[in-house]
C-alpha cells in the first residue's frame, strides 16, 4: 500500500481503537491529520479565551507548522498503529 492508502486506513482505524486515547494523543492525531490534509495552519487563532478546545486544537496544529504532508501522514499512521 502507498502512504495515502495507509493514511486512509489509519483514519478509518482511529474510529475503532480498543480504548479512547488521552487528550494529548487526540490533539496530536488532530494536528497530524490537519497537516496531512490541509498543510500548514490556515485559520485564525480562536478569539474566545474560554474556548479551550479550539485553542488547544489551534496550538497543536500550529506546533507542527512546516512539517511536510507526507511526514505528517506517516506520523499519523504510526501513532494510530501503535494504539491498535
């Protein structure tokens, strides 16, 4: 399988993991997924200081700015496979 197919399989597998990942892991998965599918962060920072979820997602994606889509895909695949 090529990387794109592995990524799509991992995205599907991520919905059926044996146990729910921690919030830190979920944020990393989110960031790797967004970087893989959209590239560098392309949204404004959340303006509501009490929207902690949106802020955490924004920060997670911002932290990997500059990572190639292929590297982000591989990181996502590796992370999901390690949790199966």
